[in-house]
């Protein structure tokens, strides 16, 4: 597939150093990247032209050339892990915003850390709860009809405004997808300062530099 829309996992080597084999869930994630790119390019949102150009470059076009491989930037992985891109875009179409947010809330669990913390009982209890949630979400992705069910849920939601330039009204995604509702209510994932820097790293370049129009 087009490498700008490949699943982030496919740019990362496995524990034994092998290149991952593309699977069905990777294809679902690729659909999410394509849908996000189209929404950013062709629908109304809250980004300035400068911010849009930066996001399109850092999240889709920018690359790092390491050991003969073209790799995606750290920004793409961070946006998948935190959902920050979808949150910051502020899409004005309620339906588009709900679908992308619903997909993001689920797919990002592919990239959340599973490392057991060294800390007190409260920290360990939170880690266990988060890990159980993550495993439950990943089980949902195993359902081949997951994406279809998600789309049908939002298309059938009469509270959503699907007008092209409509004002986002929001929706309670916990009604049919309680796991997504749980994550939505928790708000943004807290990250440290180093992970909040989603800009380019040294040595990164874009094979399509100058092709983006604002």
C-alpha cells in the first residue's frame, strides 16, 4: 500500500529484528489514516493553514531513512498513541469527528505501553486496570465486523449532525461501545514533556517536500 498510510506497526521491527507482516488489522488502521487525510484536506476543521501543512507533513509525508529503510516519523506514532491529531483538528462535521475519534480511541491501544511500572500499590493497580482495558479493546479489533459496526452505530445516531459544514454536537459513544466511552471520559492521555514533542527529529526529510498546498 501507499507508505504514507501504512499502519505504524509496519515501520517497527519485531523483538527478533524481523520486519512485521501486514495483517487485517493493519489494513483497518490504513483506512483510518486515509480517512483522516481526506478529512483534513477536504472538510472544515479548526486548523490554520500553517498548522494543517505541518500536520500533513509530519504525520504523513515526513520520513527517516535508516539502514536502507524508509521509516515514518515519531510524530505519526505519537499521534496514534495519544489521539492528539484528531482531538486538535476540531472537525466541524459531527459525524466525521465521531467516526475518526471512535476509530482512534480503539486503534491507539495497539501502541500503548504494557511495561509493568515500578511503584506503589496504586500505580500497579492502575497499570493492571489499563492493561485489562487494552486487552478488551484489542479483542474487539479481532472482530472482522468491528469497523462496519462502528460506522453503522454513528450513521444511525440521530444526535449527530452529518451536514458538511455542520457544528459538532458530539455523541455519547458509550451507549453501544462502553469501552470507547470509558476512554473518552478519561480525557487525553497524560504524557511527559519529551513525548509531547511531535515535531521532526534530526535527519528526517520529506520525499514530497513542497507538494502540500494550503
